[in-house]
């Protein structure tokens, strides 16, 4: 067994002098260029796992990069120092607040104006050696994962001259910087002017459409163009049914409206399970079709506006009493069913079997069902286009997310689950546990606009009372409970308050699982131990829409009893094989790399990692 100094000498000889030297390559020089698995994020996490202290000297830091490294920094047993700057105004006040919230990390800021601060170095102290990574990567997600970067990792013994050079360079930076404090950030924010930045990503989906000039003809984006071509191919082949699978936030409502515009049916029927969804769809369709309001009608409650060109109906109104039988089967030549994963229900099958349109299109983000019903079979297995969550994230069609699986509250050494007594679910100690997790993992530099999902209506209401008596980072929480018992007007009013910044969280059971769009949501807290990958994906999707000023989504999942439960990683990694070995490998790879699906990440705290079946 070689000692670290012996190993380092061999690895250095292998890397710099003779590649034929036999070594274990633990400390060998390595060029890290973000090619494949050779990523900076993985390298930093690896060095943290074997070091006792670290110093990062980086010019630029973003909130999302801090979120990526947060669990690794929380797990780090030693002390760390981060030296950064105000150079070019790149670092936002929010980024500085995120840095300040890291425990056991001292942060210093170079504020000099004579010379720019452009360092990009990462130093790690082990017991008998020093490792440095120096190159081109700042603390930003693209620099850590996807940009073509050059960063050289090398190691040295304590008596090496390069170690002295690095220490002298760090000493200069420490002497010419100031400690980061709340007061410093407040003063910086008072005069901060964000630099103009050219967007690196072209937005797609519903939110991009909303940015168009009123009156301008809406044209499909690249994804929608491809999907429209494939849908038309199905029709050209003589097929009369098709289902499109499109992840939440990728613009499937706009896509369906664009297809209706292309077909130009005499009469169209749009079916959904909530009137709120219909209202949103009418708004989107009216802009895409550029049709007068008189052409849009509803079939909801007492309204029976079947003589309009575009009719929007709830499934409940269609199937109540003999309403469906009063409509001629061929009245609509185009029928569109939203959230078609619900079509296994008897009411949906009744509608699908009765109506005889020229074309029937189903739209869903999650076609799989837990009851064995095959949605694809209902649509004759015609799937002209499919973009799942993982691909949509990789294509940067959605906001990246950072998932934290944290241990749920335990009483008498028993972690709570959906079968726990209500008194345990609403215990003050559990509310304190939730607050601690939010303060640790939630947004610090950006105001939270969050959704909390819990298991019971009573739990939601009681938790709101408890949470509203508590504070996060010194600021009193503002939460409201919403349940299925609340009216649509009440729900819309509460959502508007959240979007205006008057609320921090809406606490609910399943009102927001699907069909409700709140693009500004930047935090999702899961207080229920769902055993459904479908529900998990739906709840995750509530926060994935892009929005102005939204850097990323934070997901805090309070993990209860996950014994034999592999559905959560299925949702995260898109693996429907139910093969435990395959899923376990993906979990382990993701934890080692620190990232999945483009610029998103998955993290589990120490207790969750130790108790999970993965």
C-alpha cells in the first residue's frame, strides 16, 4: 500500500514525464474540458470528498451553480473559503446571499476597480498534499457542465514550490478583499445595476409565445414545427387518431392550437377536466387562431354554446345526464382531449366512443397510468411526436431544477408517512423541521414563489397556521392553503397573490398537480411521500416553466419510507424498465456527477442516502 506522497510522485511522473509509468492515477495531472463525464462539477465534488479544506478563487458565481454544489458543501466536514468579486457587475446580490448562507464557508469579495478580478482557481488541501484545478471555469452551470473549457488539475507535496506560489497568490487576494456580510450585500444591492446580457438560450413554449407583439401572427418554434409535420403525416396516412406526449412547459397547448389552425375544421371540441384549463386554452387559441370572440363557446354548467366554431367543454358537463346524447356524433370534425392520461376513466371513454370526428388528438405530459389502461391503444398507437421531461431539460426548453431529497420529520424514531396520525403531521416540531430545510435548501437571494404539496386537506390547513407563525431568514412566512373545496375564483385570486409576491407558498394537496400554469413558481416542496411517478412528475412540472428573472427551480422532497420505492428515480431519469439495478446505477452516477438532464441536478442528504434502497 503506497503512501500518498509515494502515489503522488508516481502519478506526477506518469502525467508529466513518462506515461508508461505504472501508477494508480489518483493525483495525476488531468485536463478537464467538460467532454462527456470529464466535467468540472464532477471534479470539484470528487476533490471535496477527499479534502480537509478548500479555497475557491472565482470571478463569477451564479445562484444555480451554488445550488448544484450545495449538498456537497453541506456534507463537507472541513472549512472552506470562496473569494469572488464585483467585476463587471456579473455577480448579483442574490448570488452573494446564496454564498453567505453556506455554513462553514468564509466568503470574501474583491472590490478593487484598478484591475479586473478574473481568477478561476480551485485549491484543495489533503492531509499530505495539495490539489489545484486552474483554468477557465467560473462557478456557473455552463462552465461546470457544458461549455468547452480547459482546466488543469495537478497535485503537489507540501514542500513543493508551486504550493508556496499558490499560497502567496491566495494571501494577496485575502489581503485585498473584504468579508462578505449582510450589510455589505445590502449596500451592494442599493446601487447594483445588472449588466446587459445576451440570452444564451432561445425560449420556447407558451412563455416565449407570450412575449410576441400583440397582433403579430404566431409561428411555431422548431419543436412545434417538427410535431406539426409528424401529426399531418398521420392524417395523410388515413389515420383518425393520434396522441402527442409533450412535457409540461414545452408548449403543447399552443401546439394543439397551431394544428387546429392548419386543419381549419368547421367545428372543434376541446375537452378538459377543469374550467380553469378551458379558460387558459381559450386565451391561447384565440391568439393563435386570431379569431373573433364570437367564434369561441363553452359547454360548461348551464352554458350550451354548441353553435360556435370552437367549443371548450369540461368532461363533467359533457357526460352529465343525457348531454352527450344531445350532440350529433359527427357534430365536431376535430376533437382535442387535454391531459389525455385521464382517458381511462369511464367518462372519457364514453366521449371517445360516442363522438365521430374526422380527427381525434390527445395531449399529455404523462401518458402512463397506474391502473393498467393503455392510452396509446385508445389512439391506435399513433404517437407522431414525443418529448419527455428529460429531453426537454436537455434541450433547455424548461427551467433547470435542483432536487434535494431530505429526511422527513421523525417522532419516536419513526419517520412519518401518509399513514401517520394527523397530530404528527401537524406537530410544531415538524413545522420547525420544514423551516430548517427551506432555510438550508430554498432560495435565499430570490423571493420564494412556492408550492407545497401535502397528503391531506386538514394537514394543509393546519400547516399554514403553523408556518405563518414562523420566519425564514428573519422574515415572517406568508402561506395560504388551497384545496379542492375552494372555488375557482378563490384559487385564481390566491394564485395572483403568489405571482405578485404577496405570498411565499400555496399549500395544497392535489389542486395544482396538472392543468394550472404559474410560470413564476421557483420552489416546489413535497411533503407527501407519493408512490406515483406520474404525480411526482406532474408536481415537479409545476415549477419548470421558464419565466423572467427565474434562474432555476428548487425542489425539496421530504423523503419518508422509501423502502422498495423506485418510482421517484423513474420519474427523474426516465427509466420505465422497473429494473432496480439500472435505476440504482443511474442514481449513483447522478450523485457522483452532481448533474442530470442538461443543467439540472439531483442530491440526497446523508441520512436519505444511507436509508434509501439505492
